[in-house]
C-alpha cells in the first residue's frame, strides 16, 4: 500500500498559490509583448552648415525599414542596398575630396543607463577645388553589423580647405534602434553627378566608434509594472480581495485551534 503523508493546508499556503498564479500570468503577458516583428526605424534630424548657423537649419522626419543586423559589413556602404543610387557603386573615392575630421556628441539619456538617443555629428569635408557642392549620407552599424542609412544631408558647399564650412547633423532616434554599441559611417557625394568622393568611419577615427545608443521609446525611466486583474466583471478585484481575506482568516483560526489543544 502506498502511504501519502497528510498535511494541513493553511490560509497562507493558499495565499502564496494565488499570488504565484497572478505573477505567472503577468510574466506571460510581458513575454508575449516582447515577441513582436522587427519594427521600422524612425528619427528626427536637424541639419545646418556651421557657416549659416542654426537659423538656416532644416528639420526632417525620417522613416526606414527595420534595422538590418545580418551579415558582415563592408568598409563602405556605397555598394550596399541602402545607398541612394546604384550608380555610386561604380565609383572609387575621389582624391580631390577628403574629410579633415569628424566629431560626435551624444545627448538625452532619460533613464540614466548610459545609452543615448541623441546624436550630434559635426564633420569637416575639404576639397582641392575652390568650391564644390556636395551632400553626405550617414549610416549606423549595430554591434559590427551591416551599415544602415539613418540620415542624409541636403546639398551644401565646401570651400577648399576652409575650417569655416563644417556641417552639423543632429538626430534623435525615435524608434527601431535596439540598445547596443553602434558605429557611424559618413559618405560624401558630388551633388553634380552623385559620384562617391570621400568617406570617414570608425576605422579612421575613434569618435565614430562604440557609441552607446538606443531609441527614445527604449529610454523610458524605470517604473514598477502595474498588474491589472480583470475577469470581465466589474467586481473582480473585490472577489480576489475577499478570497485573500478568507484564506488569511482560515489560517488564523487553525493557528488558534492548535494553540488551544
């Protein structure tokens, strides 16, 4: 004969079981919410030539497909699908153009976790010509993945090797950028024929490497999760509270009866 050890079930036992079910349901809900398709990328970019100042700034809202993290990135992004025209891939950098330097400042970290959603990029492109009209395309790479375009400038003029024609691109990442370490690549194109003329990236300056970023939707200050118990009836919360009170009452009465033996 199989003997089972009998044990009294106290009100505390029932309370623990009920709370366990509640928190298990909450965990399943959070897990289901995380299992969503890759999201599109959204950002807001402000750009201006340092010579014209912020009064000449333009603001654009950008939307791209989901961040591509597959494969291995190339040195440049001009030959990949993110480039604006396929014609670029046939051109090598032009020795008449080059980047003198690039600088990055990060801003906006609401939850103080060390990851930012604001990127302030300043770069100085030079040319052997007296003046040339160009534009730039900026890319992000997550954890060494392929390059993803995140901003493009309007046409602007560079004046030989002047230090007064720096260009500023300020971007706030809104959605679609997971928390992680990012690199930045900047490519320069001739506005006349879209030819690729120069580039600067993480291999050229550490300013464009290992940037801790995330989008603003992931940069929310921490808040304890709110557990809502609802079985479709208006008095569901009252029923649960009554059940918990009953469990505690049963446990208290059994405890008193044991003391009175």
